[in-house]
């Protein structure tokens, strides 16, 4: 089959760009891992001395064994080599507290953080972009001024203050929502029975409608606080880019053709003004696993944010190393995906 030359060149350009970006990302990951190792090596004192006293080690053999388990034995080069292997295989070692594998502790909290941060990020993105488009369309109106002022106010308020106010009003005074946690305390001893059914010869297990409803009920307040805090940035960015796009000639032409205003705003103007939004959204999703330390603390939400806060407070180095590495990795991947989306959204961008 005959393929036009420009199509083949475009494929080669995109393929070459992806290869270069993958190589660049791998080098960047290696740099992040190395920097992460150097930071904790250069920190004053030995982290094991603090725990050795509290654990009342009776012999040098016990001390050496603890050093080996925590990856602190051997020369600096041996420790770095082992550290690289552990990071690339996601074997983050043992936590200083409890002795559990860091990967297991992370997975126990990952779903809570993804649920909270993912919900808040998606809602704030949708609300912020929609209100930003409307504010740009109605520039100078009462709606525009109110939306801008409201977004600036909520974006400036501390999240712990908004969380405490939300708890006081909707939990303490009205009793509409629970005071915190991802599920009721009573579920620790008696979890709702899941719903099981047979699908094409395969046994499928899903959460019951009661569990889903209660989890959403517990999620509502912390997700609303994070959404209220985050949507303003998207609104202001969308409004700024849309105001510039709406003055372009192709918008005048689209309106002259008789297109509906919704199509002009979202199909033409927003599409061409969305590159800064893609970058902002990519960074937001990249830092999704970093959690929300303050909000998770206020609402006693057992996510990665509270986990890393406890690790920093207690000098739990393996947890901090794993957390910083995972956060950097997600940001690198999110930026890589954003670079690819640029060419899909804007055909004027050529990879070469």
C-alpha cells in the first residue's frame, strides 16, 4: 500500500522523538536515584544508632545483622550498587519501624491516596477548566469578577483551616459527614460482605453497594476541601489562555460560519489554548502519589502523605528514599506523556 511521504516522515520523527525521550528519561531517573542516595548518605550521624539503643541490642553480631538488613553495611560503592538494584527492582528494603517491607507499607496506603488525590485532581480540573472558559467568554461581567475573586480566595486559604471549618460545620454541627478515616471504625472487625457472581465461568468479586456508598460518604469532605483549594489555579490559567485564543482570527472565522458558541469555545478556542493546561495537569497527576500531608492529617486519612510525614518525623530513611524516588518517577512519566499529547492536541508541533 502506498504511504504518503509526509506520513512516513512524521512516523519516523515521532519514533525518533520517543526513543530520545525514553533515553533522556532513563538518564534523569538514574540522576534522581543517585541524588537520592547522596542526600541520605551525607546526612549527619548514623540512622541505626538511634534505633540500636531503643532496641537494646546485646551484641555486635546483632548490630551487624541489623546493618545488613537495612542495607547500611559494606563500602560506599557496594551500598550504592545494592541501592541501585533495589530501586530498579522496587525492593526498597525494610522500614526502620516495625521491620516490614517498605513496598508492603506503601501498597497498604496507595489505594487511599489514589482515591483521594485522584478524585480531587479530576474534579478540580473539570470545574476549573469549565469555569475558566465561561469566565473568559463573559470577560468583565459579574460572573467573571466573582469567579476570579472566589478562586483567588480559596487558592490562598490554608488547607488545614478549610478542613477544620468543614469538619466543624458538616461533622460537628450538622452531622452530615463522618469526622475522618476512609471507612467506619467498626469495619475493622466486621467488613461488609462483597458481592460475588459468575461471569463467563470466572468468579468475580466486587464491593457491595453499601461499601461503595459509605466509602464515598467518607471521601466527600477531604476531596471537597482539596478540590476547593486546587480548582482556582486551573480556572485562572484557563481564563488567561482562553482570553488570548478568543482574539485570534480563526475564532472570528468560526463565528462568521455560524458555528454554535459551545463549539467555538470548546472545540476551537480551548483546544488551541490547552497546551499550558496539559503541562499543569501533568504536574498535578505526577505529584498525585505525594499525597496531601495536611489534609490527610486533618481527616485522619491513612494515605501516603501521612506515611511520609511520620517517616520524616521519625527519620525513617528507607521510607523517605522510596517515597522520593516514586514521586520523582511519576513526575517524569507524567511529563513524558504530556510531551506526546502536545503533538496530538496541536498538529503544528512537529517531532524531529
